[in-house]
C-alpha cells in the first residue's frame, strides 16, 4: 500500500516537472492547500528516504520511480536549454543536481516545521541561478 501511495506521488511529480519543472514542484509544496495534506506528503517522502536506505527490495522498486522523476527533470531542462532559457556554461547534470539538492533541502526544511513565509523569493533565486 505504501509503495502504491509513493508511486502516485512520483507520477504526479513527473507530470508537474514535465509541465513546469522541479521548481514548480517546490512552489506547489509551499502553496499546499492544507497543512495536513502537506504533512502527509512530507511524511511519505521521509519514509521513502528511510526505506531506500534500509530495505533493499523497496529501494529496487523505488529506483524505477526515482528514475522517472530524474528523467522528467533532465528532459525539461534539456528543452529549456535548447530554447535558450537555461544556462549553458555548466553541464546540464550540474544544473539538475543543483535543483534536486534545493528540492531535497526544501523537503527537509518543511519536515522540520520551519517557517515558509519567506521562501518564494528563495525559489525565484533558484530559478534565476539556472537561467541564462
């Protein structure tokens, strides 16, 4: 059951990334309609991280979902780079890792219950850092 929930979350993330990028996923996290919804998603993400480290079978099954998220991010960044929107002075993999690291940091920030009122400008900064 837990894997089914995480698969749904991963599929949703892939759709959002394809349409608006990983920063949009972060923006959606900040603007979640209800705290309980956000808390549930964060709990799921933290449990995924724990299980990936401690349960080899789960990690193998999750790898497919994680790969889909990574591929969606790569494809989106490549399209944006071809359109002249994303910077070209760094390898695309570096730009992608930067955004993924920011996403992971936001998830941790939210999981710790830290304030979110001033994070939109931070997300703007992340976007600006990867743009040309």
